[in-house]
C-alpha cells in the first residue's frame, strides 16, 4: 500500500487546499463580497470535479496495471519461472495477490510431484507382483502339462499333485500378502483402535506359529503381565507380531529359543521378540523392512519378503514403531513400541 500512497500525494495536496479554502470562506462569509464568494465556490467546484476525473483515471490505470502484472505473474508460473515483477517484502495489493498465486502454484507442484511418486510406486508394485507371481504360476503350468502328457506311476503322480498344491498355497499366500500391501500403500488400510489386553494379542500371534515352532522343537517363552492394557487393533497387531515371530521360527535352528517380553514405559509399551537364530548383519537392518527383500543366505527358505514390511506398516499406522538389534550367528531382537494410549486412527 505504500506505493499507492505515494501515488496519491499529488491529489492529496490540492484536496487539502480546496478544503482549507472552503473553511476560510465559511469563517469570513460576512466580510467577503458575494461576487467573490461565488467565484471562489465556482473555482472550488471545478477543481473538485477535475480532481474526481483525475482520480477515476488513476484508479483505472492502477487496476489495469494490477491486472497486467497479475497476468504476467500467471504467465511466468505457467512457464515454470520466477515472476520478474514479484517483490515479496513490499506491502502492496499486487504483492499480496502474487503471494497467494505463488502459494497456489507451490501446492499444485507438490500435488504433481506426489502424483508422479504414486505413479512410480504403482509401476514398481506391478513389476514386483509380476516377478513374484511368475514362479509359482510357471511351476503349476509345468506340472499340469507333465500330468496331462505322461503316464506316471501312482507315487510320482501323488508327488506332483502335492507339489502343485504347495505352489497353489504359495500363490494364495502371495496374493493375500500383495492385497494387504496394496491396501497399506494406497491408504485403504482401516484399523479399529480400542483398549485391549496385550497378552491376548500376543497369545493370538503365538498360536499361529506354534505348530511350526513345535516341529523344530523351538521353545517359546512369554513374559507379559496379563493386566497390561494397550490401545491397539487386536487383529492387525496380532498379524504384525505373527510376521515377526514367523521369521524368528524360520531362521532359528532346531532346539532354539524364542522369548517374548513386555515392558510398559511411560508413553510406550515395549515388546521384545528375541530369538537364537542366524542373526542379521547390521548393514541390512534397513533392508529387511523393504518389500520383497530377501538376503542371499536365506533365499532357500520359504517366503516372499513381505512379513516385516507389513509388520512395520501396521505398527506405523498405530503410531508405533519397530527396531532391530542382532549379532550374526547369535540371534536377533525385534523391539516393538506401541503407544499406551493411542487414539482411534485409521486411513
């Protein structure tokens, strides 16, 4: 507005002079001849009219300049360049309008970048899915063709059917995992948060992997107060813990031990899942939480590399987080931190 005030100074001076003259006429009305008063009033009227005309012309010129400057700013933004006439620290109407246009432009650019990032994520997801689904489908097709084209002994026939069933189960597991991953990445993963007994959630997760652990004679110890209450989604939290426990069973040798211990803190409840497995090298701590990541030394084991990725995503949605410490050849500890009083949250 300072710029506009400076432009109004030439109009302000004659207006002040006319006002002063009219006030003087009122004070000296009785001592000035009527003819002189008429002439002075006429002069003041003509001068006021001229000033009004000049004022309107200046207003039109200012509006035209403002519109032209705004158009130039929009043209510059459309071309992806900084407006030449932008003065962010100037207190004027033009600067205010330009500032809002730049804010809008920045938001549009951020939306464009997010859209490109989402597109890239979808492309990577489709590529990953194609790669993961290809192997079991190829195996199923191969065994189907063998069974159709060859007369096999009963034992071999049964073996092939068993292998096909295994591949079908693997494909089903993969598709279910991919659906969960897709929901997680697209923000359609709904959680139902409510206070619940954490011991029951941990028991639910352990029940899912108990048979696998029993086949390998792995002992599972749990240290958790049955009165510990945490606001969480029971179903999905159990699945996240199950994924961590499943990895512990998978990579712990026969006769090993898995220990689950719970320690309430002031704001978080900490769940440590410790195994006596093969361990993880420190340089791979971040890699193990990436989707489809599988270390070379465990490539022979069953799995698609989504368990820890999903576990971290589920915990993050509940405002929790997960860390890992490990020593190769000794064992691994996954530490899960969950807010003790997390409000209802979903996406």
